[in-house]
């Protein structure tokens, strides 16, 4: 099984920046490892639905962002370190949420929760106004 562990969440002031990291280990039932997985981030604020934030294809050629974070957040990955990152700039109180790292074996990256088979436990990001 693929295990995902997020880190980097903390309290930050509005307008500040933060980097989230996700460390991946293990392999899928078919034997795929990190370098052949699509990776992404979702977030969930209290009382709200879990929503897509960003995703990156296994070969890093293709990325997707939600409209709410486009231009402020950047997703990247290091296949040598089995890690994916989310760099967040110009953070606003509405960005506060638990951020989840996700992975999937699909070649095409998507924005729906059901498209991702592997989920981390999340890391809390709090933004003070």
C-alpha cells in the first residue's frame, strides 16, 4: 500500500507563505511507486466540503489548480525524494483548512475526490487575519 504523510501545517498570518510537504512510501497493488503516481492536494475547512486544491502528473509536465488558489499556490514534486510539495503564498483566512495529500495511478490528473485512491491524514493550516 501507498502511505502518505503530510507536514508543514502551522499558524501563519494573512499575507504570509507556507510550504506543505508530503512524503510517500510503499507501492500500489500493481507495484507502482511514487514516480509513477499522480499526486495532489485537497483541503477541508470546518463545516465545508473537502475540495480540490492542486494536482501534478507523475512526469510533472501537467499541473492543475483550483480557481481559488491559482496564481498563489504552486505544486511540485521530487521523484528522487518521493515527495510532493505545495508552496502557498498570499495566504488568506479562507485558506485555513486541513490539507490532505493524495495519490492516484491514473495518467490523467483530475479534480474529483473519487479519482484518488490514496490519502494522507492531513496537516492543519491556520491563517490569522
